[in-house]
């Protein structure tokens, strides 16, 4: 079931982000599944528009390195609740920014 969440970082390059770091609330961060080509393009545009220099890398609890966003970005995600839950970004929600 789709739900709103907040992207707080990304993996990969700013010109081609691979995955997003999603804040699911209550301090829970999740690494999204790989972004579609369309979402990579839209994220790259959003990153260029809000760019204020490259931030210092951060790490998830499992050691995955990512680049924090200067401003959180509202997104719509599908987040499973099974043992190996996947978080899939469906779309960016600029209407909630």
C-alpha cells in the first residue's frame, strides 16, 4: 500500500542517484530498491536545483554509505512489512514540500 515518506539521502552520483535513503518515521531509515530511469532523472534535477556543494557522506546502521540531502524531499513509497521488506519509491511529491 502506498504511503508518504521523506527522502533524506541518496546513493550513487548526484547526476545519477541509484537509491534513496527513506525516513519511514520514528527514526527508521530504509534503503530503497534501485530507482527507475525516470526517477533517477527527476532526482538528478531536484539535486541540481537544491545543490549547495557536496555534503559529507553518512552511513546507515549496516554500513551503507550515502550522501545526505540538504533538504528532505517528500516521496511516495511502497514499504513491505514482511521479513525482508523492500521500500520502493513510486514518485516524488513536490506538492507536499
